[in-house]
């Protein structure tokens, strides 16, 4: 029997999900954008906030806060299932796109929030995909610094933050 998720109303979560077998199904920029477009559709269906994110070639990370009465599991199931349907249709395939169940951990305080956010920002940098984290266009840091507001919510709404402070590492 698998371990139950630690769920808490109003909590902010670090969520990560991997593509099945470590495949690079998200490698193409068009596919990364398709995934982000699906996130926008999910935001229309479920009330939730995204504080940070990154879309890598074989996995994704979010700092996410489901709205009142929204199940994190149902939200992620909808997002991953609907993305997989689109991905499969584009590639003439069927079946699983995503691997095992998604990882989720409650972010307890400001320090943890900042640490997870930095980890998410630096993921493409550590993978050698960019020279500076801010250059990763499929991540929250780049969106925030370039003024792209269609996906991210304002950091000071978290209760952990004052006005956003970001680095350009």
C-alpha cells in the first residue's frame, strides 16, 4: 500500500513529476509551451496559484498552492492526463507519458519557500542547459524578470514573502 499524501488546506507545495522512463518528451520548445498552455487551461478549471515553475526535458517542478476546496491530486491528474492526450495525439501514440505518481511536499515557511524556489530556478543551470538561471525561458525566474504575468501569481500573496526579490544567477 502506497503512502498517503500529506495534504493541508491552504498549503503551498513543491510538486515535481517525471516523464515515463526518463524519456525527453518535454525536450522540444513547442512541447514545453504546450505544457504551459495546459497549465493555463488548468488555472481556468481549478483555482490555484503558481509561485514558481520550471519545465525541463524530462520533468517539471512547481511551487503551487491549490485554492480552497481544490484537491492537489485531482488538479495534477487533470493537468497530466490532458497534456498526455495532446502529446500522444501530436506523436501518433497512446498510453502513458508520465511516470510514477508525482512528488509533493508541503513548504512550511519562508526559508523553505526560498530554498525550493531557488532549487527550481537553478534546475536548468545545474543541468548545463543555460549559463544563467534567468536565461531559462521555461521557468518562473525568467517569466518574472521579463514581466510575463500570464502564469505566475505575485509572490507577496504567499504570506511568506514581501515584494519579490529575485536574483539573476
